[in-house]
């Protein structure tokens, strides 16, 4: 007998139009054209539940957290701490104590460098990063190495934009004190094989710090499965507010790490003779945080979970394949970053036409893409370009938008070619 | 709504396709590097400055159509002019491109450089057009330091 709940029934198709209705900003016209927003790797648009959470805090629950013994303070604190539980579930972390709120991925990586890094890395040691890192996963380590007299080593990539495995293994030396690596490249879209990377590093007792800024919006992530030691991301790249992010850290490390910034909330007691620090994770959360942002981050993560990360990833992958095919078919267009495992980030250059001119002319057609070095200047150098154009996708993008991009690029070639 | 044709005038497109004085003058005695922090573009501007006169001028580097055309038009205009004229033109162009002021009496005529005026309507592109002029200013001052569009 046919049953409605038959286990073989296929998943309902991803309803992109329903998703789009949740994002007010997508409903606008730009330069007389419907907005085609393809700059999601820079930041995503925000859905209604996130906007409502921000407004709700400021309209009803506006109070400081962890210190106000009154109704509003209790509500704010409860909502704030609720986000910690949502983030724990979202990342598959073992405990909510392993979730530290930060100002974003950059702040999370700096926190790790300035606390964990400082306590682990000494003179003559090595810190290993990769050739595809964002500046925010290069500069904090460079600063640390300078301070400690340590060396920054770099894993190279191949032409497709993948880490070269043998080179990675070679550079995991007895002097390597930690490996900092991106989960997904913001300029190339490459998805790194994190589980293998972590296993290879751990086999040599080397802890792994992961920059998850470009991954979390595009694939299910479980830090328990990855077994990484730290994982940092920003709220604004996953439908949440700017200025807020999450740092996951294994509690065995967090317990042993010194605090980062000093101030209110991170202390247990203060006297002029000395201070005892609050417990983990509060030890790392000095000062009044972006309370509204943290509260709205829960709405963003819950929204992403409701979208179904696997279904959204499937939808985005279809768009990525279409975009790659359409762009590659335009004479003179070269795609940069062609790894088989990649997210919907399409970096490209057009022969004889500068990415800035491409952006301006696409913007005239309502199409938003990024032009520049994408905070990855060493990577641009690797490909011998100063800059690229980059179209980056989110779950709310459509096939029509990809067609508009391809038509727009062809038109730019005509105008400037 | 600003129209892209205001920005990409035929003269600009022509100077982008065929930049003038795109070379290092053989007797160059001044040079400065310009760096656009927004996109990573670099240009080098060279001067052959003799007795206060720009005997020769050239530039190299890779940039967008706006910055290439701006540098090209700059070199075309300033060859054979005095350093003082160049300095006055720098101030005039800076005001024009950033849209801060109307020309006052006694300021240099724009001529072909008028084609760059459309950039003032495109705030994200102003730095592309000003890069060559800032670099000129640094080269005239004899500054060896790299100038950046953030300054
Ligand atoms: C890979 C990667 N890491 C880190 C960051 C930094 O994120 P944020 O600026 O939100 O701190 C970004 C954002 O551009 C990124 O793409």
C-alpha cells in the first residue's frame, strides 16, 4: 500500500522563492533593475526573524546582561545565553562552555593567537598557515611570530586552488606548534579536507585553529566530527548581524588559556593586589558585548538550520555549476579557483578588463559583485593577478540571477572590449 | 541615477586601450609609486625634471580603465609644463574628482581632463581617478615613499 510517509519519498525541492520572501533587502531595485545580490562572501542579507530579534531587544528587553537584577536584565541575559545553546547545537560542540562570543571571525582568530598562541609558541618554533588564508588568518600569526621570534610557514596550493597534501605533511614538523587553516577559501571557494588535515596534525600533537567564516553558511559543520581545537566564524556571513561572532574552543584548552582582554564580566573578584578571573567562557568576554547582535545571531543560526543546510548546499551547488559553465563559455573569461570541492564562490578575470570596471558596469545593471584582492593579497600574487571579480552565492540566489550575471559580463566585454 | 556613459566616455576608453607615455623615460630623475589600497593596483610615475620643467614624463603599472586613462591623460597634459603648473593642476583635479569645489578664477583650464569629471558621481571610483594625481604630487615633492589612496 502506498503510504504518504514512505521512506523513499524524495525531499521536497528547495523553495527558493519562499526563502527570498524572508529577506526584505532582496525586494529592491538598484539602478532601475531588480537587485541581483552576489556578494554574499562579503556579507549576507538578513531575514525577517533576525531583524525582528534586533528590534525586539531594543524595544522590549534592552538591559545589560549578567549584572542587572530586574525583569529586563533577566530577559536580556536569558536571550543572550540562549544563543550560546543554539551556537553549541549549530556547531555540534560538546558543551555550551566551549562557545565564546566575539566581535567576529577576526576577533576570534586574534583571541586564539594572543592567548593560546602566546602560551604555546616560543622562539625558534613554527606556526603553519596556508597560501589561501584571508588576511585575518595571516596577520595575527605574523604578529605572534614577530613577538616570539618564531617562523611562519605556509602550505602552498596547486593551480586549481587546492592545498598540496605532500607539502602540508612535510611542513608539519616537530617545531610546528599549531596549524591555522581556513575551512573554505573566500577568494577561491575551495573546501579544504579538514577532517584529514586535523587527523594529520593531531597525529603529530599539533592543534588546529580553523577559520570557518566562509563555511558555516554553506554546509553543515560539526566540530565534534572535525575534531578541530578551535573554530571561528562571523554572524554576518550567515544571515546574522555584523559585529558579532562565535569562537568554539575545546574546553581543555579554554581552561588553560589566559584571558584576552581585561575588564568587566571577565573577572570573579578584583582588588588592586590582583584579580581572579571568571570561569570559561566568560573569562574571554570582557566588557558589554553586542547584546542585540548575539541575541539576533540565534535567530540567524536557527534560520539557517530551518533552511536545512544540506538542501541549501545542494541548491547552491547547482547554481555554482551553472555559473561556472556560463562564465567559462564567455571568451576571455578565466575562472580562478577550480577545485572539485568548492562552494559557490566564483572568482574570475576578464582579459584586458579590470575587475573594478566590471563591478561598476554590473552595478549599473543592479548586479552586486565584489572586485579586489578579497583580503588575500598573497593568494592573488600566486595567480599573478592584482585583483579578481568575485560572485559569491547564498541560498536565496536563483538561476535567473546567474543568467543575469552571465549576460551582464558579456555586456561588459562589449562595452569595454 | 548616474549613467555609466558619463564615466566611460570614449576618450577614457581610448586612453585605456592605448595609454600614452606608458614607459619609463630614459632620463627619469624622479619617481613615485602609487598604491590603491582598495584594489591593490599600483602605478609608478616617472618625471624627467629639468630646471623646474617636466622635460619628459611616463608611467607604468596595471590598473582599471579609470586609473589608466587618468594617468595617461595626466602625462599627455604635463609634458613640457612647469612643476608649478603641474602642482596647480593637481589641486584643480583633486577638487574636480572629489567634487568638493567649483573652479575659481585663475585656475588651470581642464581641456581633455574634463572627461574625468564623471567620476565624482561614482564615489567608489574616485580613488581610481585620483591615484595618478597623488602620485604626481609625491613625485614633484621628491618623496620616495609610496603614496596610498588612504592618505
Ligand atoms: C575566510 C575569511 N576569514 C575571515 C574573515 C573575517 O571576517 P570578519 O571581517 O567578519 O571578522 C572573512 C571575511 O571577509 C573571511 O572571508
